[in-house]
C-alpha cells in the first residue's frame, strides 16, 4: 500500500480552501479533517500539524472570512463619494453582497466569534470589520450629517440592523423579489437613526 505524502504546497492554505468548499456545499457542521486530508491526498495526521482540531480549522476559516469582509467594507468606504447616506448605502450593499455570496461562511463567522473557545485573534477580527463603518460615522459627524455622540455608540444600531437584515435575507425570511426594496428601506432607516 502506497503511503500518502505528508505535505504538499502551502498546506494550511490548501486546507482552508478545501474547508471553505466543504462549508459552501454541506455546511460547517460537515467539515471533517480526516475527509479533507483524504480529498487533498495527504496523510490523516497532516492537517493536525497546522490545525489541532476541527474547531481550530473552522476558527481560522472564520478569521479569513472576517478579514475578507473588512476588505470589502474598506473598499466600499473608499470607493463611495457623495453624501453620508450615499456612502452608507454603498457600505451596506457591499456587506450584504459579501453575506449573500458567502452565506455558509458568513453563518460560520457569526457562530465562531461567539464561541467561548474563539481565539483572541478571531474575536479581534470580528470587531475590526466594523472599524471603517465607525470611521464613516465619525466623518459624517464632522460634516454635520450625523448626530453627536461617540461614533461607536452611534454606529451600534447601524451594525445591528446590518447584521439583522443580512441574517433575515440569508435565512429566506426576506423574499428575493423584496430584498433590494427592503434593503433601501433599511438604509433609509439607518440614515434617519444617524441624523442630527
């Protein structure tokens, strides 16, 4: 019987990519280190050299998800011109676009960050994705388009509505034909909540 190679290429990246495919196809509960090792052609012990457990692999995958979401939000913030309302709308649409395109990963991200076993790095990444939105709020305060208060506190209802709408959309509670109209209503509500 031919033994499988222990390692090939950038094994952590390969493991994460395969785990993400598995999450997309069958959900994060179905992820198995042993199955991934078999699928990519390494020994069953090889993944454990990089991820000590399935949970460690899922946490690392959630971490990459938060990093990618932060990039989407940053790009949306930098690419949006105009009024605070227009810039906020661009950010919200970018966030929802990420959630729609990565539904199972987004679900994992929200679940993993609340786990008592979540790493400090994951918890910090879960906080960092919202920093560009808080900065957008602060900028809106400087231009007089957003009410006074600490930017984090003013941003909180925006972030809650953003995550809530994404969750409702992904769960199917918002019919697809109403999603864009509903999103416009949510953005308008956010802008009113931020108004001076």
